[in-house]
């Protein structure tokens, strides 16, 4: 898919999430799933980015159970069910139970 296609899908998804919609059951079943996940805020230059980390399953580029960190989250479901990055939707399984500490950002 071209960058234009990714961008159109992303914009459509963000707009639907902002309207209170969630990914369909089919989209969630197709999405790679991150288990034992936690979040981390990373400083990249002058910007801060939220990422999800954990063991991934059903990812086209990673082995099941491999520890990964997503690219910057562009939408993070407030109920912890999914996260949307530029290129893909991730379903979230069980969280690691870690909470973001107040001083979570490494300055």
C-alpha cells in the first residue's frame, strides 16, 4: 500500500475513533495482539512519543511471543483495548500491570 493509502486509512480511523467508534470485531481479530503490555513515553529530539511494549502475536514481521515496542501511538484507546500507529492497529491483551510513574520521561 502506498503512503497515501496508509495516510487515508489513518485519517479515516482517527476520525472514527474521535466520534466514539471502535475497530470492528474483524479488524480486531486481524490485528497483531500485544500481551503483557505496558506504555512508555520516549523523548525523541524535542518531541515525546507514547509507545506500547509487550509480547506480540500474529504480527507479520515478528515471531509470536517476541518482545516489541511499537512506533509512536497516534491513538491509544482509553479503555486499553487497542492502539493505532501510523501503519497498523494493534489489539491489546492483558496489561503488564505497570503504571506510568510520574517521572516516566527520561529527560
